[in-house]
């Protein structure tokens, strides 16, 4: 039986681990498997500690931070929780009881902020425009002397929008507010300089850059008041207790070390090809997110297809070996359309018909051609059956008043 072709186009969710990363991690599973905090006890512990220190150094260099400003976590979700809840826990100013986030944040930021409302904090959401960029004037009107923290996602995982974090930091610093940014989706996709951009806290993750799952980091600028939110030992500069995930941390460092600018350029070119072919071969599509691709995560393309449910497209493409994701409510446990697309002012129909295509270095031009061909076939077939399409035709023919 012929093996079905499989094309993975959901790389903004997670990525395939690079073989070089797996090889590097293996030694810390089989040979140097000691606990890093055993460094004062024996040689194996020193080796584990050195592996963690090396990864910390590699990652700090990529964002221009000090080595001891990198705190390893289980991923961006934990990093976001530590950034938001940790600054609130360390807050000693009773007047600073306001948290500001954007309307297009990840759920870990949204729900962390919501959690603080139960502790007496006021949470306000800043508006974005129809491409997902923060409304700077609205942000300026919200940030004041009562603001403890502003958390704005650096690069959006769904629509690809990359914010002007440096401009945002100028607004927050004027009022003495801390700035946190979730950069999980954009880390290594573009240069980040925490010093130049005025960032106090930055969340990053491993599994979006061909590293292992279950490991991430939080950059905490020196002297930034953050208190650990988990009780336990003294690990990670007494900010994140628990036995260090040495293989994962080592793999994270290796993924950063080998990340290639050439691979990124290739992915960006394939994304451009995908969009060009989609526009040429499929009518009735809309781009969600920035039209200026230089202001968009290089591997991200989010499209809505008129008259078709995104859920149906996902299922039909999966049967053809193509993995994508939708912003439809049917694919949400909350049974709601994507809050990110709705924040852009879109209709429910546009959100429900959205498909995110996110690419990786493992794709080839033939994969793009195959994906476009099958997407066209699926969309054409579904439109023939679509009641939405039939209603639109009747409207145009004057059959409905």
C-alpha cells in the first residue's frame, strides 16, 4: 500500500525537533544524567550544571541579555504566568494595581491577568487595528501611574503580526510601568535586543524553533521585582523551583545555536510562493494579519475562504495528508470563534472560515504546489455544497429581500 504524503503546515503550533538537537540531548538522558543542582556534590552534577550554563549563555547572547537574567521554565505558558503573577506578587506599591494587555494575547496571558482581578487588580485591554497592530494612542491613554505591568505579545501566533515593541516601551517607561512581552512565536524569527527595545520581561520557548517541548525561558531584567509563584527549592536563581530539565534545556540551547538565517529566508520565500499561488488559483480569499510581510512572522500565512467553514477545510485537507489549523469555534474548547480574529473587527463568518498555514525549513516547493492544488480542490468542492454560497447567489439574483 502506498504511503500517503504528509505535509505539516502547523509550525506556529509546534515544530519537528532537529536531529542535531536530539543527538545533543541524548547524552543527557544516557550518560550525563545527573541533577544540575548536584554540582557541589560530584562530577556528574558539574557536567549537568555546565550544560545548563552553556544553554543559558547561548540564549542570552541572542537577545543581548546577561546570562543570569535567563530563567528556565517548562515553556512560554509558565514563563508568562511567572512574569505576570510574579511581578504582582512582588509589588509593594499599593497604588500600582493595574495590568494592561492587548486583545490578541495568548490564553496564558489573558487568564493570568484575569486571575489577578480576583486579587484586586484592574485589567484593561488595549485595542488593535484590523491587522493586529496595537493602537498606540489607546495604549497611551491607558498607561498611567497606577499601571504595574503592560504585557503585549511580540509576534502573534495566529495572524503573524509583529509589534513595534520599542515604541511600546517608550510609552510604558514614561509612567514607570514594567513591560512584558510573550515572544514565543517570534523568538529567532527576528532579531530581539532587550536593552535597545526597553523590555523588562520576555517569554520564549523551545518547541517553536525545532527544539524539544516542555522547556522555555523568561528573561528578567536585573532589579526587576519578581517573586516566584511556586514553592520549592532554590533553583533558577530562586525564581523557579524544581529539578532542572537538563536534556530539554540543553536541547533548547542547541536549537538556538544551530538556527539558520538561510533556513528562515527559504521559509519566507516559500510563504510568499504559497500566498501568490493561493491568490492566483482560488477566488474569494482574504488575508488575515499584516499585508506588509516584513511586519509579519516569516513562516505565517492566515487566510479566510468565503462561503466555507474552516473546520471542513481542515478535515478534508487532513484526509489528503495536509495538516493546518482554523480559527473556527468548532476547533475551540470554548466553542467560540478566535478571539484574535474577532479583535481585528472581523465577522464571525470570516473568523470561522480562516485557515492558518505555517511553514518550516523541512518543506519544499513541491509541498507548496501540492498544498495549493489540494486546497483549491477542497474549497471548490465545499463551496458547491455551501448554503452560504447559495444564499449569496440568491441575494445577487434578487431572490431575497
